[in-house]
């Protein structure tokens, strides 16, 4: 009875939903906790963590570096200011705060992939692909924002949405597309492989049964013939 209940629970959608929520809350909570102990002025701030293990700042530095490279490629002279700001020689510039890092959407994607029942290698591959795409999207978003300030592009403001909301909308649309590809390429392949394996086992069992039946028939015929 326990095995039957465990089987149905493992196969249910609630199993996926609970795993997703646990991973998302743990991952996003860990990001927020780490920001709290590494960021100056935080209630749990630790100087040692800030100086030697400030992974969020390293993440921000890499993001700013690639944004500046994109701006240079577009002919805009840009440079970092302080720990999280980007300025240009014109009138442009933005501050890359913690809410600009895209940690929320990244946490959602990682939780979605991890919640599925796939191998560790498959999960790692799809997590890395998704995080890389979302990271590129964030680089594009910040780069476009700096260019909008630099060139006085104001048409996007007519939408009545700030750039964070626009980024989230585009990110969620992109995640839906990635989720569809993930299901089509990874999850369905696993299900099809499982069905093929089960069909193969079933065919082997049927063959064994047929062989045993034939053997029993031959034995019975020989026994009747001898009598």
C-alpha cells in the first residue's frame, strides 16, 4: 500500500509543484541572504564576506563589463563608476542595482528545470543554457537602457512601463519558449525512451512466455505419445 501511494505521489503534478517551490524559495532566499551579508549597510553585513566572497558583486562586475563592451562596440564611450554604476561621456548612465541582476527570473528557471525528473547531466545542461540566455538578455536590456539615455530615446516610456517591468515581461515570454523546448527535447525524449524500454521488456517477457508455452506443449505431446 505504501509503495502504491509513493508511486502515485511521485507521478503526480503536486510532486513537481512542491519541488519547484522548495528549490525556488531556497535559491532566491539564498541570493537575498547573501546580498544581506555582503552588501554594505546590510543588517547581517560581514566585512570578510564582502571582501573575499562577494559573489553577487563579482556577478555584477562581469555584467557591467560586458555591457560596457557592447556600448564600446556601438561607438559609445562608457566606464564603470563605483561598485555598480555605468557612465558615458555624454548624458547617459545607469546604476546596476540588485534588482537589475535578474536573480528572480534565473531562480525561476533553475527551479523549473531541477523540479523535473531528469538526470543530473541533463538538468545541469539545461540550467546552464537557460541562465546563459537570460544573462545575455539582461546585458542587452542594460545596454539598450544606457543607449536610450545617451541618444534620448523616449518612445518606450509611452508604454507606461519601466524597464524592469519590460525586462520581466520579455524574460517570462522567453522562459515560456525555453520551457516548451525543454519539455519537447528533454522531458518527452525521456518519456519516449522509458516507453520504448517498457515495450522492449514487455516484448521480451511475451517471447519468454511463448517459448515456455511451446516447451510445455512439446513436453505434453511427448508425454501423451509415450503413453
